[in-house]
C-alpha cells in the first residue's frame, strides 16, 4: 500500500508551490498534515471549518483514505480492516460523524459470541449459558480461584496477567483472557503491561457482572448494545470527509509518502514527500500535524533528534494484522456481527460477518462475506504466507470451527495491515516520555492519532487529538498527549449522557481486544 521509500533515489527533487485554492489570495500552504486516516482528515476538516485563513495539504502514502478505518473492496464485496464500530462519548466527534454522513449512518444491533473449547459462549456473558458450557465443577473452581486471589492478590500489578488475575481470579483469566490476549499480542500475557488492561478493561467487576447476569440488569444502554456504522463501511465516512476537505480548498495527495522533515533549530521548515512515480518534492510549511508512526517519524528528521530520542523511537513496537475475506456461496453462516475465537488450536482471532454490519457490504444476498482476522508480525510465517496459502488456512479454519464447508468458499481477498497495534510492553512508556518531551519542544510540529501518539485507541481518540491540535494552531493551548475520550481532560469535552461512566462486562471484549 505504501510507496517504496527507497525508490526516491531514482527520482528528482523539486520545491512545489502552494496549490491553487478558492481563496488563494489570503492563503498559504501553511499546514502539512501527514496521514489521510481519521486523525489527518479530521485535522484538515476541522481546520477548514474553523478558519478560512489556512490551506491544509494532506499527505497520504496509501491509495485509499481512512487509514486502518478504510473499507476495502474486492469484486464488489466491501470489508473493513477488522469491523469498525462507531461509538463515542464525545459530542464533538459524534457531531462530526453526523455532519459528514448523517443520511447514511446506520444503527446496528450488536450481536457477538465467543468460541472456546468447541463451544459458543453468549456475549455479553450470560450466567447460565456460561455455567452450562464450563460445567458445575469448573464453575466452582472459578469461584474458589476468584476468592483466593481477592484475599491474597499479587502485591504488585505490573503485568496484564497480574492485573486481570487480581480482579477475576486465575481460572477466569485462563479461560477468557490468556489465550485470546496472547493471540492478539504474540507474547506471553505476563510480558504485557498492566497499563493496557487498565486502559481497555478499566472498572470491571466480576461481582457486578454476575449480579447483572442473575438479575437481568443492564445499565449499559444504546451505545453498547448498538453502534453506528456507515452503510458502505467506515471508509465511506472518510471518503466523504476527504471530498468535503477538497471542496473547501484543502488538498489531499494520495500515494505520496512523507520521508524527511527538515528543521532549523526546533522549527520544521519543510517536508520532503515522494510520490508514486519516485519523484521527491519539498513542501515548505509553517505548521505540521503528523499521524504517521513515531517509530518511523523520528528517524525522518533532518537534522536528527538527539541520540536518546532516536534510541527511544527504536524501542516502540507494533503488532501487525491481516484479514482473509472469504466469499461463501451461501448466505450468513452465523447471525453475529463477529465471533471471538479464543481456542488456541486455530490461529484465527476473530471472525466477521460483514452483512450483519450492513447488508450493502455484500453485493449478492445469496452469498456471504466473512472476514477471518489474524494477528501477526511483519515478516513472520503468517505475514509472508502467499494469498493462496492464507485462503487455504482460512478455509480450513472456518471448516474446523463448523461455520462453513470448504466447498462453500468461492472467492477470497487478503489485506495486510502493518502497525495495526501500538504495543504496550515494558519499554514503551519510558520511551514515549523521552519522545514526547522532545516533540513538545518543536515550535510548529504536533503529533496526533493512534500511531502518532502510540496510543491503542479508537477513532474518536484520534479525531479528538486532531481537533485539539488544530485549536492549538488557532491559538488555544491543549496537551494532545493527554487527550482522553473516557474522562474529560478538559471540562469543555462534553460526554454523551447515554453511555455509562465506565464500561461493564458487556464491553469487555469489544474494548479489550481490538
Ligand atoms: C482490527 C482493528 C479493529 C478496530 N476496530 C475499531 C472500532 O470498532 N471502532 C473504532 O472506532 N476504532 C477501531 N479501530 C481503531 C481505528 O482503526 C483507529 O483508531 C484509527 O484508524 C486511527 O486513525 P489514525 O488516523 O490515527 O491512524 P491510521 O488509521 O493508522 O491512519 C494513518 C494514515 O497515515 C498514513 N501514513 C503513514 N505513514 C505515512 C507517511 N510517511 N506519509 C504519508 N502517509 C502516511 C497511513 O497510510 C494511514 O492512512 C480498530 C483498529 C484495528 C486494528
């Protein structure tokens, strides 16, 4: 998807003037925005909305806008890079979504299950379904283990494993957290920082979950039972946003990659970009909003940052992802939007049924479009497997799970997504402190979004950080590193009243997995 950076050696370098725009007399090319994902496009949209004195240029290395939240299309079958629910507590974000795609924004009832040890567990967990699936003996062991760990918890909660065991007990951790978490991250859960659990799982209580299951109480209303979804997938949101940006005089350069950030002291003076023809252009700029990954960004400064900052950048790690979309010759093999596959005997982590998200994702109602999601590492066996082998693997695994027959598969597409997840390991936090300290000293450069802040987030966080970066350019003063869509870091962030303050068990996997 990205332009080969090495190919710029064959091209030529030229400086380019600001592109013509509707109000050129009053404009300069003053804000270069790196990345045409939710963060970059929100920055451009917000800037053009709040001021007509700026002319943003968005640089996007891929062929599609939307970043990880894009929608791919294979022979008319549309699919996400993992299903993308739209939900947020932040009114400014939901207002922007509504503004962009209100007429095409569906409300979808969420339906999902967990597959584990050959059985489907209702999700949200239902007490009697869970008990009958694990059996009376195992249920007693779960309770005993829970009590044991509540009485004598791990004294220090450094790792994900310790954090979860202290709250749920060892048996429940083993059944419902360990195998899936290790699939997602590819490392033992004992090596994953507790920060990640604290950010993604937060205030869950087993006692409350059991009580809800017994009493039928459910205070997790609409946003958790339902989510919003553009009729043609998340990419539709970002394609429309891009069109609005261009309508208002912004520019979006596709298949163009930012490769060098020239600076004079702590001021970025220009950005070198390389287009798909291998030509390098230099864009002079007054401001930069970045959403590319920090690990790639810091080595791209010229002159480079001090050695400790470069060393910190090298410590940031990422987890990659690929989706094998199988087209089946029959409709809906299961009714759910998605199924979590905890069973360690198959590699697939989650399975999507895209028609359950929107009927218009599938062109032929007699067929199904099923996304088999695999967590991997660039260069590993899965990542480097051929499309033919990946189709064969996904076909074998969907059959092993009893969801389809191998003969049902009539077509397939593979999409690989590098840097899908910023990793929260034992080194990342200290590294991030060093990096943010240096970036904050830059006078005219801000970084936002998922990999731009190394934050395991949802779209709303990327968007909000971009909104604040724009306001900083317009004279306000916000700390984008501390934007938090769960707790208002600023009183002015209005949270939707319809969602409870803290996610409950129902949100557990939706939030904690991907
Ligand atoms: C499997 C999965 C499921 C998810 N599900 C949900 C969900 O249900 N709901 C939800 O809200 N969020 C979900 N997310 C998170 C969501 O995808 C991200 O929060 C969002 O896409 C982040 O937007 P961004 O703009 O910060 O980054 P990105 O989406 O990563 O966009 C960055 C853009 O920058 C471009 N770029 C990178 N380097 C360069 C360069 N050097 N030059 C030019 N361009 C460059 C990239 O090509 C990309 O387009 C999910 C993520 C994953 C991986």
